[in-house]
C-alpha cells in the first residue's frame, strides 16, 4: 500500500469522525434530525426516563409449587420495598444469560409439573421495553416477539435457571442463566389459590365483597358543586381562577387552559387545552411515564393500579389502567360507564385527557361470595 493510499484512508476516517462530532454537537438538541439518525443511528440513543421501570411490573405473579398447587399475587408488586429474587434473576439474565432455543408450540401445562414463577402482563410486552424497564439495553432478547407471559423455572439443583418468554403466537424463547444466591427462591410470599383450566388460570377460592368510597363527597356523603371544587383544585395552576358551572348531570370547572367535568355517574374528566410542542420527538417511553406520573399526582387515587392496555390514535397514545383491590384486579361489568377505571391520553409527553371512575374501593371481609359469577353480579350492583 502506497503512502498516498494510507493518507487517503486517514483523511476519510477523519472526515467521518468530524461529521459524527458535528452531528453530536449541533444536532443533539434539535428534534427534527431524522436525516442524520437514519444514516448514523449510533449518534442518538433515547434515554430511559425515570419511572419507566414500573412498566415491567407484571399485573400478577403466579407461583407453581410443582405439586398441583398454584398461588397468585397481585398486591404490592410495584412496591420497591418488596424486592423479589425473581427480578434479580431477570436482571442477571439480561446481563449474562444465554439463548437456548425456540419452542414452536409451548403448552402451559408442560410448565406446571415443576416449581416455577410466572409473570403475566395485561398487554403485549416488547422485549426492548422489558430490557429498558430493568435499566439495561441488552441485545439478548432482540429476536423475541411481543409476549404476555414469562416463566422462571429453576433446575432441581438450582445450579441454573431457565427463563421462557411465551409469545402471543404460542412459541417460547428459552434462555438460561446462573444467578447469584440460588437458595432464595422460596422467599416468595403466596396469595390466593388458583387452578389452570380451559387454557387460563382461575381463582379456586372465595371472593370478598368490595365497598366503594367517593372521595369527592363531603364527610356526610353529600356531593356539592363547592365541595367538588375543592377536590379538583389540584388540577389547576391557580385555584382562585377556577370558574364553576353547575348543571343537572355534570358540573364543570374551568380556567383558560383546563377543564374538569364531574358527571352524575361518578366519572371525572380532565381536559388540557395547553399548546402542544409537536416538534418534540414523541416516544412510548416518555408518554407512558407522563401518564403514570399524572395519576400519581392525583392524591385521590388510593388503590394500586397497573397498565392494562394501550393504543395509538391521531398521533396520541391512550393508556388504560386497572386497579388491584383485595389481591385481585378490579372487575368492571359491561354495564359500567367506563371500560377501565382510568384512561389517560398523552400527546408528545403532555396529558391532554384524564378520565377516571371517581371512586375508591376497599375489601369488605365480612361478606364472602362463593363464585366469580356472584362477585360479578355484586360489582354490577356496586357500579350501577
């Protein structure tokens, strides 16, 4: 190779490095930079927003004992104080796990003969979100399609752990990992008893009745235009600027940028009219965190909640959340005014609509219901 060729290669490398540095310095804060990112994707990698880790918290965890018993847990799954060793295993998997193979037809009963832990999600979980929810950008799961279940199954000697990602098409991607502290699996607290029948896990125990409480009513249980005004003032920047408007079936509270409606069927609706900066890059990560943080700022939401589903519409993302009450998800009858207790619509990281069932719930342990059908009738009456 001649000196001329060496110089040409060096010049080309320096030119490429200059272009990269220029892009980083000049375009890092410019949202409309797709023309560069299409050719140099390594120049930008979306930061993992704080709070995104809640996305990977399953809506329930099932513990398969291996002797025919199955337990389920719903409550306190998102509580950081309740660290689960299964989460340690999954985090370790993303760091040092290995791919074993693909099972084209994974039948759930196959996994019920040995001890296992099953994470269930109420929506199709994407592998990239899953990794980022654990604070990592692992490529280990890059070929795994969206999944709703993952199964953690230690070997008999606990020398290794198999993890199966059960995808929506029925296939299972198997991975293995050698986790630390292999004797810690049995510290998982169990909840209600379940059986596997008709392709799903069904509660095999009684139900407790629920009670509803309206935090927008005064201590005597009375709703009034003025008392609800005090309760919704947190949605406004300046409570003194709120203008209440009475009505027969809806009360309206508004200022220049915000409107809150309280309907007589106990639905509360928040609408924001603030300008949206659509030059900002919209992402699922940021929109999800914006929705969760908005709910967390609503001090009148006291029940645990989890993401039950989402969809996109007109450039916005709509997130649906359900409650957990009495170690089971809230059952919403078809006759109820809302399909989910909470709905949040987000546009480029800004909550533009927040709709919720303006009730909180608690368990009444004095009333037992023998079957799900009886419990469903009870909920239909409670929300009528």
